[in-house]
């Protein structure tokens, strides 16, 4: 019994020792897990951000805008007399010289009025001749008892009245002669017929063609296209480039790979309040008539720029009540909200005139809840996303994990 009792005690002792060892091991393991979870929770409690560095701006500024092509001169030609189109001589696309005949109008009503005016002139001339002879005879009798001076003055005045009637009739004949010239529709300058909105037999009056749509329309449109005007609306940000000597390149969809050189002519020098753009006029030589009025073109401006001005992506900006800011991350992993002064918008990026340095690390696409002085965890940027603003050195090498852990631990002690 004694030996059995000793063996039993030994077994229970071994079981107790094993239980204690197991309990201690479990406690240590749980403590280790708590430490790991605490550390992970500390890491996860800090916002994860991606950082970029400001870059130097481009040496040139480029801008592409839609533009419209207009003829150097363009004249809609209306009828100045009433009648019927007798014949037209120039169709769409015809090249014409200044003064060349485009169409003729048959005007029987005008012809009758012209003949009547000439007849009235002859009547007025005859009456004047009689009045002049009569006045001369009465003047010869002046001072005698045969006629009174009053009667002499009446005859002289009547001769003057008839002379005025002759002048009025002469002017009426001249007016109808001028209208007779409008029976022939002529080109006002050399160019191309870009529209013909009339046909033989159409009735026209001195306001245009009323036979088709019930309203006045031009008979022809003649355009001078040896040189063209390009109209483009330039945004306010780029208005400073609009000056003498500015050049642009034009491209069109019908001539892929071909460019046309355009020169700055003038601008409206006032912005459209709805679009904040200024109407700008360019000119392009078109001796070969390869470009046509009404063409849609892409206008490419290229101007020098200051490469010393830093640029950042637009999404790095924070707009709050304090003004425009960026979030700069220091060596202690803490965010510092920095006010910046902006320059021109370059599309996907924007110029920063003051407030940051090229060596600063800036939070890209910061969240709305990011606060001044907040500690953050920095990771490398996604490949292919804002590559132009990535430094050759990895961000995580500058802000290493050990440093982050140390600062995070100090932050929690505080």
C-alpha cells in the first residue's frame, strides 16, 4: 500500500505540474496575442494616406479648344427690285470675280414706271420752256402801262417753279435708272458662291425671295475665302497669352495628320459672364481654298511657361473655411495643413505660387475628415496613378515602419 500510495502521489504531482505549465503557457500566449492585437489596432487607428511631391511645371503651356471657320468676307445678296428671276448664271461652288453677273430679274412693273418717269420729265421740260418764254416776254413789258409789276413777278416765279419741277422729274428718272441697274445681280467681290436660294421664275421683291418660305431670304451668298477667320472662345485662365505674335495650329477631321498655321488677330477684350471666356479671332491663309467656311477645327495653342513654378494634382487640394490648403506630412508622421496660393489651372494639375516647397510630401486625395496635427500611416502610391508626381525614392523608405511604430507608441503614451 505504501508503494501504491507513493506512485499515486507522483502521478497527481506530475498532472499538477503539467496543468500549471499548460496554464502558464496559455496565459503567456494570450498575453502575446493581446500585445499583437493592440499593436495592430494602434496601426489601424491611423488613417492610411498616399503622398506625392510637387514637381516643376512644364516649360510650355498647351491648350486645345474648338473653333469655327468663317470667310474673310461674306455677303448675302438680296434683290433690290421686284420681279421674276429671268435667269441665274452661277451655281453653288462657282468661282466669281468682282462685278460678275450672277442673275437677271425681269421687272415689267419697274420698266413701266421708268418709262412714265421719262415721260413726266419731258412734260416738265416743255412746261418750263413755255414758262421761261412767257416770263421773258413779260419782263420785256415791265415798266410800261401794258402790264403791272405784280404780273411780271408772277410769271418769273412760275418759270422758277417749272424749273424745279424739271429738276424733280429728272431726279425721279435717275432713281429709276439706278433701280434698272439692280435688275442685274452682280458679285460685290471676288470669291465663291456658297449658296443659291433662288431659281428661274421665282418672284422676288426688294426684300428678297418671298416665294418659298414666306419670308425674305438672300438670292445668293458670296464668300471671299482666300483668307479665313477662326473664332475660338478662350478661357479666362489663358487670357494672358492673347497678344500680338501668338500662333496656333489648326487640325480638322477631314485632313488627319495635316496642320494649318494660324495667327492671332484680335480678341473681344471682354469675358462672357456665362462661360468666362473671351471671343478670340485668328487668321489663316487659304490660297488653295482647302479650308471652307463653317468648318469645325481644333485650335492648339502653345506658349512658353515658367518651369520654376511648382505644380500639384488638383485632387491634392483641400478647400475649407480657412481657404485653399494642402496636407503636408512631416517626419513625425503628423499632418500640417498649409495654405497655398494657386496659379493657372493646367487641366489635371494646378500651379502653386506660394505655400509649399519641392521637398514637401503632400497627401494626395486627402479625406474630408483629415485634421491638422493628426498622425497618419503612409503607403506607396498605386502604380500608374499620378506617376508624374512620384519621387524615385519610395515613400515608405523615407517614412519607415520602425519610425512609424516609434511615433505611434509615443503618441499612445501621450
